[in-house]
């Protein structure tokens, strides 16, 4: 039992030496383990707040009782404190921090204004100072819809630079009025840049201004008897009107806002985020978290904001369903305006997001209960020592021994943990036609890197007794006392629902036909199969793309890399002219001719 008086004395001693400056502090226990990492505008004042034990939750009171020492890091400002706090939380995984596993990255739209004819592209990754970004969008589907709409209305080019530079006649997109043809000078640079400005204004939500400009241009074209241009402008106006008709009116006044709401039930939490950009709803995304004990809404939302906006670009404003305690600090750290509302239209918007969070949480709880019931049945049928918290499912995929891969997926009581999925390229070429040997290699490589944190309770294999015995043989040098290995083989007539299950030292059996637990095991087995097949196809496609260049005389690994880096794909290389190929440094005229002739026999 920890002594809270001892912890309070440690805090009071540290108050005397703590800096009255922005920074990050660490609370450490007797075993030199980091208990908590926190940030503050004034480290000294934040530590003082922990000495008022009566105001702390039971969780934080226990933390104070365990504190043996503290460490401080002074930083320049709140923003740097926020970033450093996240880095240290990921490094130490402190016991009393709210550990939010959020590594999602969202797609954006980007346009490089320094290009001669800028194109709008989907974007993820490190940002370029020459680009202007729009988003985030909740999914790739949302981005594709916007790109398609912009191509129809504004006719920006969508081709890659090498295609743009190599074309001698307009492509099909120009013929169907989905591109304005900058590749063959069907539009001047000034006219194209005007369209780019219109696109950026549209993405910023200035649709009414664009419509006014288009209407004026249409009128001028009509007066000049340029009826073809007038019809094109009229079609653009119609398309923009249609977009506005389908837009949610309540979002029209919002330029760059994230609306974030929290729902909680039985120590389960759902945080729903709606992305509003330029008056358009760019989609929404729910985040689910569990805790062994109750966490205050303020603490949960503050932890989420810290984690979420370290990985994603913050908007200009954030609307929250609940107030947070360290409001001023978070606003300064993120550089955004954070607001909550008690009435009015914006309150209704936030309340709608709150209702979405409640609904998503209720669905998640029902789904989790179903999984939990299936896991309890697994304990009975397979004689497991406890309800499994981590099930690893393995499968192999190859094409007559070529492009062989092994795949591992992870199922938990909360569903599939896709961040934990792994693929294994089979390293031994002489075993790629032997499923048993492939599985032995995959499992051995997995167990060599196993830790207590990622140790499975159950390993599920797609195979029969032969697969099971092969795996046990390959893992005999490892400690398998707490791990159950189960193989699942096709049943009678390969009928789903009639599979047989095999464990070492036990008689094989089938689960009750069409039972819930049987469906659950089929589902996770099929997920492993889907993941393995998908990985195999990607590897095969990548290999096939490279191999078509390997056969060209005079093209070795270095030149192959240069060609693919310059043109982006083999398809683009096929379309390139001899002149384009000769532009690459180190490619002689003779080699360029060999490459060109190879694709134009």
C-alpha cells in the first residue's frame, strides 16, 4: 500500500525547485518507472495543483501516492511542450497517462502553385512549402469525390508531369471536356492560373463569388457571340449550383472547423470528429477508447486534442462538446480557437456530433459484447486458461511458389487490431512451394521478436493436423505454456461452417453448425486469408512492373531505378517519346533507342 503523505511531501519538495516556465514534467516511482508525463505553461503551478488532493480523482490520488521523484524539461512555448509530451508518452507508456492509440493519417488535397500548370493531387506525408493544402478528408472516397467534381467543373489537368510534357495531341479527357488541354497549348498559362485560383477559392468555400465571376464571363461571351464558351460557362454554373443544393446549409458559414464530441458509457469512450472545410462536410471519424476506471470528460478530451493534432494539421477553430480545464494552454499550443456552446445554431451542430458519438458507442458496445460472448465460448470449446486478449491468425499465399508471403492478423476483444498486422516475405527460395515449411519460417521469425507486450494467447492456423505438427516442431525451443495453437481445416465438401479444429494432444472436432463462435472463427480466418492474398498481389504486381524493364538491353539496376523514379511507372515509360527518355542523365542515345524500341516493337 502506498503512502499518500509521502507522495505529497515529494511534490512539495519539488514545488520549491520547479521552474515557473513552460515545459514537461515526469513523475517517477521507487522502481525508477515513469508514472506520468504532463505539460504545463508553468510547471511550478501545475505541481502545486497536485498537492490539493481533495480535488483529484481517485486515479490521480493513487498516482501521487506512488511518486518518489520528478524530472523537468523547460521548453520555449506551449506548442513545443505539447509535442515533447507526446514524444515522451510514446517512449515511456506511463501508467497514469491516457494512452490513446491514434496513428491515423488523413488524406488532403494539395496543389503546387509553383508548377507551370498546377494539378490538384491527393496527398499524405511530409508537406512542401510550395504547396497549398485543403482538408483533411475523412476517407479516400471523400477525396476522390471532390477530385471528380473539380475535374468536371474546372477541367484542371490530372496527368503526371512526364505525360504533360510528352504529349503531342490532346488526350481523351480533353475530348470529353474533363481537361482544358494545357499539354498542347489549348489554354494559355494566364488562363490556366485563373482556373487554379477559382479551384482554391472553391475549396475555401467561396462558391458564390465564383458563380458571380462565371456569370459575368458567360454574359461577356454571349455578347461577343462566343456561344461555345458561353455554353461551357453555363454548364459550370449549373454544376456549382447543384453542388450548393446538396451542401448542408448549416455548414455554409464555417470555413475551417473540427467539431469534436465525447460520449461515454461504462468506462468506454467514443470521440467523434466532423471535419468542416470551406462550408463543406469533409466526413467524420469515430475513435474508441476503454479504461479500467472513470476519466473526466475534460481530461479525456485534452488528451485526445494533444495526440490528434500532433499527427494532423489543426484547423482554425475547434468546437467541443465539453469544456476543458487547460483551455488557454491548449489554444496557445495548437494555435486554434477552442469553443463550447450552450445554445444557438453552433450548439445544435455540436449536439448533432454528440448524438453521432453516442450512437457509434452503442453500436461498438453491442459488437464488443458479441465478440466477448464468442471468446467465452472459445474458452469452453478449446480449454483455454482465460479469455484470449490477443489472437494471432496466420496464412500463406503464393503463385506456384512465386511471390511467396506469410501474413499475420490480430483479433482482440475490441475487434481487429490492424496496426498490429504483419507480413513476412519468405526468405528461403527452396521452400516457397511447401506450405508447412513456409509457416514454420513465419512463426519462428515472429517468435524471435516476441515480447510480453505482444505475446498472443491463441495462434490460429489455416490448415490441418500437418500444419499443426509442423508449427509445434518449429517452436519446440520456445515457451508455449501460456499459448494455445489451434489449426482450422476445411470441412466436408469444403463447406463453410463444417470446419474441423485441431489441437495437439486432443481429438479433432467440429463446432456446432452455424453457431456464433464458428462464424466468428471463420470471420477472423477469412480476414487473414484476405490480408495474405492482398499482400501477395501487391508483391506480384510490383515484381511484374520491375521485371518488364529488366529485359531491356543496357538497363541495369541503377538505370532501372532512374527510369522508374523519373517516369513513375512502366505505363508512363511506355508512353514516353525517345526525346523524353534521352532527358534522363546517364542515358545515352543508343540506350534510349533500345528502351523506346522495346516498348514499340
